[in-house]
C-alpha cells in the first residue's frame, strides 16, 4: 500500500476538501487563494460542529444519568414487588369486606370484621 494514500488528512483539510468537491472544485484546488478560502470556511464549520458535538455529549451525559436513575428506580420497585409476591391473599369469611394480603401462609381473621366485632362489644 502506498504510504501517502494511507495517511488520513487532518480534519480541517477533510472539511475544506468536502466543501470544494461539493462546489464542483478539485482538491487541492487549482488556485492557492481558493484553497485558503475553503480552509477558512472549514475553520468556521469545525467550530460549529465542535459546539454541536459538545451539546450532544452533554445531552448524552444527562441521558445516561437519567437512565442510571431509572434503572435504580426499577430495581427498587422490583424489590418492593417481590415483598408483595410472597404474600398470600386473604378473604373476609363473611364476604363483606375487601380482600387483603398477609405475609404468612396462615389464615388470618378479617381485620374489618374484627374492628366491627370489637366496636360492637365496647358499645
Ligand atoms: Zn370481614
């Protein structure tokens, strides 16, 4: 491989050459003044591209931080869910009250029936 064709032109030259080719010119250009003009324009384009890239990197960083927070929240919620998944459903034997969950396999008395019983017993 020819070592001269293997060399990557610097960024400024790549931008200048791309603009020259886009204009239908050659690179290198026929006239030195045209080449200097494309290089000057390349400096402006590079400055804008660098600013845009800085904005994108900043945005990417914020997205990564938000992603890490979201992943942590999902883990927390999954841990919380796993505490409920081991619970057993309980039903009011009288069929009067809402179902509820207990964290043991033992059947519990309906708390609402118990409240009613205790309230009526203390009147
Ligand atoms: Zn009940």
